[in-house]
């Protein structure tokens, strides 16, 4: 780059923008990391809850089979009228779109079948409905976790690029231009001084010491 004052001013302006961008990206990175760490804990809790509720649901189903027999439970199945719907929206965290999963379950109880309905049939149905809800929550958190992790990595790459490459390059180039301009000014000053002395010699006005 040509060492001119115009280029020096432009580089200083670019360096100021780069430093501001670095500060903003660093703040974004910190916020995203905090959100990510919090979500990791919540995801682990959601995973544990799903596993626990699955165990309870299958235990209730086993008890229903023991109480009513496989044929009895099978005869009730056609009478179970449950519909589910998944509504997906989103929220934004530092520009990152995170999903919001809402599982809606419509249950038209009671259930009537040829056989006798036991308490455990109702319990199993209730437990599996909870499992559906848990799956929606866990899906929401896992996708959010993945997107946040990707954004954190991308932001860290940009932060590192500014900190270790762009900003040092700007600073180095600015120093080079400043040193070059200062050297040129010193050279110009020396030249002007020499010209002045020669003019004084020609005029015979050189001061004597």
C-alpha cells in the first residue's frame, strides 16, 4: 500500500471499525456461550425426564396387560381416540433462530371397549401422553443446542480472525506508513534546510558563528 496520509487515515478508520466489531462479536460470543451452557443443563434434565417417563409408561402398560390381559388391552385400543398436533415457532437469541415446539394432545375420554377397562389402561395412556410432550421438549432443546453450538463456533472463528489477523495487520500497516511518512518529513526538512543554507550563501547572508 502506498504510504500516503489519505491511506493512513483510511486505515485508522478501518482499524477503529475492526476493534468495534471485535468488541461486539466478543460480547455476542459470551452471551451465546452462557445460553449454550444453560441449555446443556436443561437438555440433560429433559433427557433424564423422558427416560424416566418412558419407564413409567411401559410399566403402566405391563400392569394393564397383567390386569386385563393382552386381548383385553387390544380390545380397548380401537376405542382410544387421541389426536396430536405439533406447532413449531421460533425465537431469536443474538440473531440465532431457535425452535419452539408445542405438542398439543386432544384426548376424547372415556374409552369403552368390549372388555373391562382397568385403572392401568388409563394410567398407561396418561403416561404415554406425557412421553409425547417430553419428546417435543427434548427435540426443541437438542435442535437449539446444535444451532447455538454452530453459531458459537462461527463467532469464535470471526473473533479470532479479527484478534489474530485483521487487527494486527492494520496496526502493522499503520505503523509502517507512519514511520515512512515521518522519515519522509525528516528528509524533506533536511532538504529544505540545505536549500535555505545555499540560498543564504548565494546572497552572502550566511550567519557566522
